[in-house]
């Protein structure tokens, strides 16, 4: 009975929030956006574009050399 009286929020659903320093946030780029980001260049470096993950939506009509840390997995 003392928990119900002195700790009313002890039981029940509470959110679990991770520390923001532990979260992995990826900046994503779609394949369809690569051509306009390249602006006539032959290669794309993720450090210049600040992107870390490449997703597969869209098409590219020119040959490009792309370096990224992670690729998006297909379904």
C-alpha cells in the first residue's frame, strides 16, 4: 500500500529515452539526387555532401563514382 500512496507512477507505461549521444543518426541521400549533387563531376565524396547513407530510390543517367559509409538494404 505504501507504493500506491507514495509512488503512484511506479507501475505502468513510461517512455524509455536513450541519451542523445548514443543515437546513430544517418544523413541519407537517394540515388536519384546524386546527379544534381555531382554538378558535372565524375565522383562524389560523402564528406563534401555530409551524407553517410545511400538509399535506392531514383535513377542516374551518367556514370558516377560514389563513396558512402552505409547502403540502404532492400526489402
